C-alpha cells in the first residue's frame, strides 16, 4: 500500500504560517492603537503649523527691523488682515498697509533692486487684530517703534488653539 504522507516534506515549526484568527487579532490591535494615536497626531500637526506660522511672522518682522537699522531709515512691517499677506512695506512714512516687493528709494537711486517678498498666512489659520485694522509696525533706524506708537499684537488661531506675536515699543518681537 502506498502512503501519501510518507512522501510529503515535514513542516517545521519555523515554517508554519499565521492562522486567520492570529492575523485578525493583530490587525485589531493595530487599529485600536491607531484609533487612539491618530487624533493626538493630528492635533500635534495643527499645533506645529500654528507655531510655524507665528514664527514666520516674527522672522519677517525681525527682517524688517534689521533692514531699518541697516539702511538707517524707517521701514514698516505690514500685515493686511483681509488678504492675510505680510511683509516689507516701503510706501509712505508709516506704510500703506500693503506689503511691497520693491523699495522705491532703490529705484530712485538707480541701485540694483533687492528682492523683497511677502508671505501669505495658510488658509486654516485666522488672525485677530486690535480694532480689525491692518498691522503696521514702523521701525526706525534704531530698530524701535517711533515715539507715540503702540505695541502691536497679532493673535493667530487654528482649531481652537491660539498663539500671539507681539512687537513691543523697543522693537522686541516675541511669540507667546
């Protein structure tokens, strides 16, 4: 009599596969862990984007301050609350509230133009300004806000969280 099982290779324990039940249990454990971790991860990403936006605004304001001290003239940092654009503002003594890409003094002097650019706040981040007026912080040649100016405060909000960018009278820029 021929024995079919005698000719089949013996399966070693190390070559055995997983059963369907074991695979389903592992998948359920992974799904449970993801269900708890995913909301925390999403909140962390949102908080990072909010902090990153505040840092970008502070960096741009610091660049405007540095340019005012370097060029020994008044330069304005503007943040337009309707377009969410912020950057260098060279128009007039106190700026017109709209960020510019060129300095008219460089054009008049015939010097090679520097590339100034403005940034735009991401769509999921909203801003609150005092009196809903555009922010215009004019830095003088010492890097301070002029006499009679008021401290500037920009409040950024996203998904129930908020962060503030403050420009004080001495020109110090902080993210709180």
